[in-house]
């Protein structure tokens, strides 16, 4: 029952300290929850708050500046989040600041981040609604990850199938890797191709070096000139022949009469037939030539010889020369006949004398035609 | 009063209920025995503090050291102060303090009142015109009810010190950072229900101790029995109350208080 002053003081200190501890705890917690001190509120409207709770921290530039005070459904799709912030950050929150729902760490609590606005914008007022940035949802990321992993599985499965097929020697790659005969064929093909290209290169080289017929054709101007010349001569002789036949047809002079009878006509017809034959042969030649060039174009085996055999081209050259020469000779013969033989025999009828000579020249030409063909 | 030793649990409960009503009646109605109340507060609060301090310090230290490995496994060592603070403030502080008080104070009250009852001092007090319910019981119940929360605050604070030391055994953390981390997860719905719980624990310890002492039979062994059953019943009562208050805490948490 006796109470000393000392005991009372001890009890008083005990109680005061105990209550002080309690008060300190309450104050600290209250400070964290912004119960004391000046605050202001801002809000944002979100489609999804992804688990944000009342009391979640609000951060500005990573600093805790307040808490979420209310979360309310505005309508069926929108949620209004109101945050109570310390007054000391009021000057920094501009009207174009944005609210964003983030996470503390990877799996931590949800927090509201307020991004700094531009300094030109006015400071927010009490209760203003800030713009929001929709949060990246872990669910969506996981969903995408799942999708891509399914794809990866498919791809690897296909790869596995392909490689197993290759191992078993299926498909072209499989053959490539396993079938030795296939590889050998490929090898051969490539070797042949190499040969072919080498040949082509030789041919083009020969052409450039003016070897072979084509080379000569393309580069030897004398040959071209000869062709030109022979063509010219042929034209000349046919013109002469035409003159003769015209005269015969007119039946002028003794020989005119002589040759207008049917026997003569028949022989003339024969010679015309022969001429026709000659032209047919010439046509065949040109056709053959066309064939040759075609074959050359399609690259068949014979061409090589044709192109590279200079003997052949030489002989062709010789032939052409012969044609040229014979045409000239024909011309000369016709001239000689007219001047000498016919003048001598039928000096009065110069025009009719030419006829037998023309026949002779004709025959000469006919004989030469098949000769050319044979070559 | 009619049940010797309190063998029957049902009569025990009904007797305790009647006793509680009488205690509350005397607590609310003057005159109040202030001097006796202060004396009891001194004995109950101040004299229990060293015991509570040692227990709380060791508890904070050990709890931190024991929880640390699993948090390190999760790479969440930084959450250690917060975890310890929540478990101490919410549960371990009040319950351990209350259990120690049940052992020390409850048995003390039971033995004191039991011996007074056995030696018929209570009857003598009644004869001399002092209401023993008011003078002996109400003062003790009020003292335990008021002192226990304060002891809990001390216990919490001291176990924080123990926890701080334990955290610093393995890492280096400033007092400021420790306190920030420790208070970070704490809400009012952690502290307020725990404090309410502490008052109820104190009240229960006082009432049960007094009731058991008051119910003591005859002979010296009755005193020991009274003290013993006071501790046992008070300890069980603490756990039952704790279980009920968890619900209160939960509902406060839902209200975001």
C-alpha cells in the first residue's frame, strides 16, 4: 500500500516511454500514408489497373510522393484512380504529366508512376484528371511468349523432320548428303558443263581469230567481196542469156528460122528444165546452209567440226572462187563466141549468131551447178 | 465461489462470466482506488519490463536469424526488416508479452488473492468495510489492462533492436534504413488491432488471475492450484482471444483503415 515517489516516477517514465513508442510508430506509419501534412489529389482514368490497390504507392521520378486514395469504377470499362500526393511535389506536376501503372520489381506491388510534364505547361490544380498510359500487362507478354514458343516448337519439329529425312537419304538434300551415285552424276554433269563452256570459249576464240567458216564469214572481207562478185557475174551472164533468147524468139535470120521449129523448142525446153533443176539444187543448198546455221545455233555436235575445220572452209572458199571464175569464163566465152565464131560464120546476121553460143554457155553453167552441190 | 478448485469447465466459464460482469461494474462505478491501482501498475508494468525486454530482444534477434535463409534463397533479403516488423507487431509482440505476463502476473495475482482467500483476509476486508472486489480485483484488472499494451510497445521496440542487430550480423544496414524498411509494410490495420488485442489480453489476464485467486478453496495447496490454473486458463484465453481478434484485424484490413 505504501507508494514511494520514486516508484511513481518510475511508473510514469515507463508509461510515457511506452506511449511514446506507440506514438512514434503511429506517426511513422501516418507519415508514410500521408495522413498528416498537406496533400492534394489528382486522378487518372484507366482501362485496367492490373491489381492496383488503395494505399499503393504513387511515384514521381521514382520517389514515393503519395498513395492511391480511391479506385472507383466510372463505367463498365473505365476505372478512376485518385491519388493523394504530398504538397511538396505539387509544383512539379504539370498538366501534361501522365499517370502510368507500373510494378515494383518484376513481381512486386503495383505502383502508380507519374511522369514529369513539360515545363511550359501550367501546374495541375487540386483534383485535376491527368492523362494516362496503359500498363504493359505481364499476362499479354506471357501470352505472346507462349505463342512464339509454340511457333519455335513447330519450327524445331520441322527442322528435326528435315534433318532426319536428310539422314535417311530422302529428298534432294538427302541424296546430296547420302547417295554417292547421285553425287557422282552431279559431278559428271558439272564436269561436262565445264567442258562445254571450255568448248564454247574455244569456238568464240576461233571466231575472233578468224578461223573456220564463220570466222571468215564474219571477218574476211575478201570472201564477202568474192560472193558479191560472183553474184554480180551471175547476174551479168543471165542478162546476156536473156538477150539471146529474146533474139531467138523473134526468129530473125537463118538461125531464127532454124530454131523456131519444134525440135529446137523442145531442146530449149529441156535446157529450161535443167535451169529449173539447177535453181532447185541451189535452193536445197541454201536450205542445207540454213540447217547448218540452225544446228550451229542449237549447238549440236557437228558444228564443232564445221567451225574448226579450216580445210572445209578453204574448200568452200575454193568453190566460191570457182563459181566466180566459171561465171567469168562464161562471160568471156559468150563474148568470144559472139566476136569470133558467129561473126565468122554469119557475119551478116550478127544478132542470130549468138544463139548456139548461148546454148553452150548454158550447158556449161548447168555442168558446174551439180559440181558445186557435190562439194 | 461455490465451485472448489474449478474442476468443472462449464461452471468455471459461467463463474468467470459472472465475475467479469461484477469486475466491469466496479471498474465503471466510483469510488476508485487510485493509489492501489498505481501500486499494482508499478508492480505489473514496471517490474515486468526487464523480463519482457530480454524476451523481446532475443525473440527479435532469433526470428530475424531464422527467417533470413529463406529470404536469401528468394533474393529478398531487403524484405527482412519488413517481414520481421509485421510478424512482431501483428502477432508475436502482443502474444508473447501476454503469455509472459500470464505466467508472471496471472500467477502472481492468483497466488496473492488465493492466499488472501485461504487466510480469510478477504472476508476480514469485507467485514472492515472495504469492498475487496473494488480494492483488490478492480485495481489489478485495470492495471493489467492498461499496462499490457505498454509492455507490448516496449516489446515491439526492443525486438526491433534485436532484429536490427541480427540483420547487421550478415549485412550492413543503417538504423534509418532499417526503420524505413521495417515501417514500410506497416499499416494502421497492423498496429490498431494489435493494440486492442493487447488491452483484451491484459484484461483477460487480470480477470482470470483474480477469479482463480478468489475461487481458491481451503488449505495452502489451494493457493498453488489457484496460481497454476490462473496461468493455464489465462494462456488458453490469450490464444482464443488472439484467434478471434485475427478476424477483427482481417475486417479492418478489408476496410483499408
